[in-house]
């Protein structure tokens, strides 16, 4: 081999080694292999969750919280690092999806989040730190019966939204007796059309798969008859009493309205075994500080309120945090928009994230997964025909049933066909992993905004000359390094949950005389502790008149902020006090302070 060939080989070998190193650095190995270019039914999702819990028993366990109306088990995956305390001792995040049965990729997004977070622990520094600080509760599908019905039966992209509780939709004394019918046997519910002399539609001359609505002064030759089906109950109507239902995203207690106000609400809040089981679990975990629910579609990062008259439930300080998180989410999720439910979408009474946010003071979002902009890789609003047609080109005809003739008992000769149940709403399988990963990244960013407390600094100052049992002023600053406060403003206003507590326990011969929050001093930002300023040196204190050793902190520790407290204690030099800060939605912290004069800090 000549010198030139030898040099080329050496360079090539070095480049291969460099490329291998880069791949090794980016790839996070996993113990469970899951393909993310396909969808899974309820049993398969449960099997994947079981495999993940078995592979990572040190950080993940499954808890069956109940079962669906049709008996399908509902498992929550509890993910937490036991080395930093029990899951309930840390702020928790609830993550779920698929409350509507047809919104299938929502469950995949939750499953992907569970899979990625567990495999990344110990391998990725950011996610490891996140899991050390916080706990996570994953429920892939709120509506396993509706999801399974969508997979197992002919549907449209939008049907099987409800649960599977039999309901007399047409009030004829029978339930679910007139569902859509798969007349052409293609496994989907498509559209029926009839050729007529004065129709409002015509077929596109270049692509007869497309029906176009004619203008007001034009005549077409086709009539749209709706979803395929027949009049099963003989009442003159078609498909008016299908399987199911109740809309389980209308069955939660906050602002619940009965069905005559909002259809699908169910008999009463928590009337379904699924919503009841979820509600009981969440209420039993008051450490949950953040919530994420996945739906489809439209590319939205939604937050409440669900109705205009509930805007007061989102005080300005809380709204700023919602917008801060969602605005960054718009960068993480291209073509998604930060939106308000009632204002930018429609009014929702008794919605799930509204219950979390307005009823439990949990900062929560609904992400509507997938948007047409992803098809075109640019911000466009194409019409429906253009969207499914473009998508079908990438699916090579799998999203469309060719029109076939059918002799309908009511309409006579018609044709049936068109876009099938896979033609819209759900994410195309070849883009599913990216959709799941981006939403996982947004949700982990949201989780990382949950409270994280520390004792930022302290000062001990002697108040008299007594040597044995002198008076001491102990000043401490407690800081929250994250944007979400330990108690949202709505929690303070509506008295939701329990107040935070700052507890002082004198040790040995030391006794507590009085205590309170330090106030005044101008509130100017200073050099120490990130900005307590002159407040630290203020002599003003709002004393606690009862139980000074248990200070109630109704407003919590604020967003990226602090609270300063002073304890007047009597005891010998070298005595100690134990300080502990307890919060429902922050990990408790404690420290022991010795009664020994410290150097006074300058502003």
C-alpha cells in the first residue's frame, strides 16, 4: 500500500470513529424496544407498560386504578427516583391522553414519554436531574373502550369519540340501535353520494375522487347523503343512534353542566368508572402540581378557562406562567399555537384540564396533537380535500376507498367511498415518532418549571449580652428557583389545598419566643440570594400570634422568588433550632441553625 492510500485509509478510519462516537453520544440505549411508526390497541399498550415497569423496577411501577365500563384495566405508571424520596414527597406531574376514543395518537404520546423518560434515567443528565426532583404519573388512555372500538370497528376519523355507555340518543326507548353501517365492506365508514339533476356538488374533472361544492348561481349533479348507513330502526332517519355516548371530557366536577346544556356530560360528574378512578387517584396525590392531557388535532397548546365567566380563576400572576410555558412550547412544537379554550376554540363545561386548573389549582395544558401545517412543512390552512389528498399521496392510496355503486333501500342507486378513518386527525405513522418526541419535550419542559425550594441564606444575631440564655434573632430566606410557585394565586384566592408551613423546632434548652415574616425595606433587588435586597435588613416583622413555631404560608413561595422569616429565640450560644418548610407541591426542605453570631451581610 502506498503512502497516499495509507493516509486516505487513516483519515477514513478516523471519520468512521468520529461518526460512531457522535452516534453513541446521541443514542440513549433502552431495555424495551417499541416501534414508533405504528399504533397500538389497548392490550398492546398495557403490554408495553408492563414491559417498561419490569425493565426499570427501581424507578417505575404500575398501579391499577380501576377498569373501564367494559372491564379493561386502567394502569397508571408511577415513575420516580426512590433515592430522592417517595413519589408523593416530590412535586408530581400527571400525564394522560385519549379521553376521546378516536384521538389515538394521544395514547402513543403518553407511552412514548414513559418509555423515553425511563430509558434516559442515568444516561441523560437533564432528564436524570428532572426525575430526581419530580415524580410522574402516566395514564395512556382515559377511554380504553372508545379507543378499542375505533380500532376494531368501522369508523370515520371523528367517530368513537365517546365512551361506550349505551345511550338512547334518539329517545325511542332503545339504545345504540341505529349505528353507521359499513355497506361496502371496506372496514371504514365513508360517504354516500347520489347523482341528481340539481345537486349542490360536482366531481372534479381532473380528479373524480374530489367532490366540489358549486357556487350559489351554479348547478351541480351530486347530492351528499352523509355517512354510509341505513335506517336500522325504521324511524325514517339514518345513523342517529350509534354506539356510546358520553363525552368523558365533559364529566368532571368543575363547571359541570347537565346534558340539556351540553350534550355528552353524563348523568353527573364522575358518573363513569373511568373518570371516577382517575379522580380518586389524583385527589389521593395532592403533590401533583402540573398536568398534561393529550388530544387531537389542530396543533394547539390549550389552557383554560373553558368558559368566559371563569376568567377570574386565572389571576394575572398565574396567566403569566401559563403564557411563558406555552410560548416556549410554540418553539418546541412547530405550527402549534398558544390558545385559550373558550376564546380560541369553543366553550367547554366540565373539562378535565379545567377541573385540574380551576378545581385543584394544578397548572395544566391540553395539547391538540397534529396539524395540517406539518403535512406541508409551512404555516398554511389548506382545505379538507387538499389535506387528505396530499396525505394520501404519501400513503400510496391507503387512505381512500374507491367509490362503488350500491342500491340503497331508501335512496336507491348511490355510490359509497372517499377518505377513510385514517385520512385525517391522527398523525401519519411515518411522522409519529417526531410528534411524540416534540410533545414529550414540551411536557418535560413544563415539568421542569415545578417548584424547587432551598434555604438560600441565614443570619444569626445576638440581641442582648446574656451568655447562658440570651435572645437571638435568626433570619432565613427561602427561595423557589422555578417559575411555578408552591401555591398558585388561584389556590390562595379559592382556598384550594393546604397552606405551606414553616416549622421551627428548638433543640435542647433553646426556646422559641416569637416569629414572623420580614416585611418592608423597600423590596429592592440586591446582590445577595438573587434579589432580596433591603428587605433582608428590614427590622419590620409581621408576628405570628398563635403557634409561632408553625407559620402558615398561605401564598407560598412565589415564582422565582423568596420569602424571609425571622425567629426570636432564647438559648445558650451553640444551641440549635431545626427549620423545616413543608408544602403539598414542593419537596420539603430542612436545615439546622446554630445560635452563633454570623457576619452581617451588606446590601
